């Protein structure tokens, strides 16, 4: 995700700022500053999180946004979206297992064009990389070579003997 406002991204990552003031210098104690005592700089810090929250909401489709409207800050919304779309570690591992199985079983469909097969294969490899499953080029190349051999030796392929 590319964001034009680094302050907004920090707010998404770190959460909204807690505006405090020093209660006791000697002890180093602080307390939450009442909003009525905010400086202009304090207001800007709080507004940054509001802007980040609005930016995230505006990027969502209405049917998704309605499900995360209760988020009170940009970080809470971001974490909700991550949980919704990435899932927990168990779900991620299950997804990786499923992608490994799809890769291992990837095959040419009868009547499928080479272009469509390549598009499906590239899409699968991209999805695997998205889920932190980088593949060595040698593994990908071996799979492509096996696919090419199966495709050319298919009995319905007019070019095979």
C-alpha cells in the first residue's frame, strides 16, 4: 500500500497519539491531557489519525466498509481488515497448505490454450508469493517443463505422435 502521508501511515501502524502532560517533573509522571487544554500541535496529532481513518474508509467498497464502521481509530480498522483478509496463523498455514497442493497438482486441462494455462500458473505463483511462499526458479521451471511435456503428449493434441 502506498500512502502519501507518512504521518497517517504511522498512525495506522502505531495507533492514535495519546496526548499527555507532565504531572510531576521529579517523578516523571504524566496524565492524559483534557481536550480543552490541547495546543494546536496536539489537535493536529489527533486529526492525523482521523484523516488516516477516513482515508482507509474511503478506500473500501461499501459492502466491506459497513462491516468495519465501528473502528474508532485507523489502527483498529487496519487490524480488523488484516484479520478479515489474512486470518490468524492457523488460517494462513491452511491457505499455504492449499496453495502447495494446488501447485503440486497443477496440470493442463483438456482443450485449454497454452495462454490460459500460463495465466493460471502465473496467478498461482503470484498468490504463493503473496502468502510468503517463495519458490526457487528451478522448482518453477521443472513444473513448467513437466506441464509442457504432458500438454504435447496428450492424445488429442494434433501435433503429438
